[in-house]
DNA sequence: GACATGACCGCAC
DNA sequence: AGTGCGGCCATGT
C-alpha cells in the first residue's frame, strides 16, 4: 500500500516521494499503463487541482470517485477535500 | 535506437 | 483568475 487509506495524493507529491521531483508526468504515464486488475491504489492519485485528471465521461473517472467515496473520501463537485498526503491533515 | 505522446506541476505574465 | 512555457520519466511505434 503506497497511499494511506482514506487519503489521496497528487502526481507531483507521488513523484517526489518516489524520488523523482518534477516528474509528475511520469506518475501519470505509469498509472495510465496500469492494468485494470491492478491492485495499486491509482484511484487515490489526483492532480494538483485536487481533482481527477481523467475525463468526466470516462468509466475510470466515475469508478475512481466511487472507490474514493467508499474509502471515506467525499468529493465536492468533482474536487477532493482531504487531498494531499502528508500535508494539511 | 530515436521520436513523439502522456491520468502533470510550477512559475511568469 | 486564466493562459502560456519548460521539464521530468516511461511507454509505444
């Protein structure tokens, strides 16, 4: 488990924690290449805007929100509230 | 092996 | 507040 349950992290933070500061795109590229049956919490990864980067009309987008809500992360108008891992509680 | 693209981020105007 | 530009690594052709 890379990300604490009930919390989310931005691509930049994820890349930084991975030891690749500034390589936010890398996180996106990797997550994009993840299989559907992946057990990685990719749904807990959001962009710096505190929102999901995937297209709102995409199934993955809805699924991500659905899972986040199931994790206890309530989304407001498509924006995450608890956002950021290791930051403002 | 090289080029182009990608679920991005931060700063400057 | 919104728009534009440069930079990072991995993946696919």
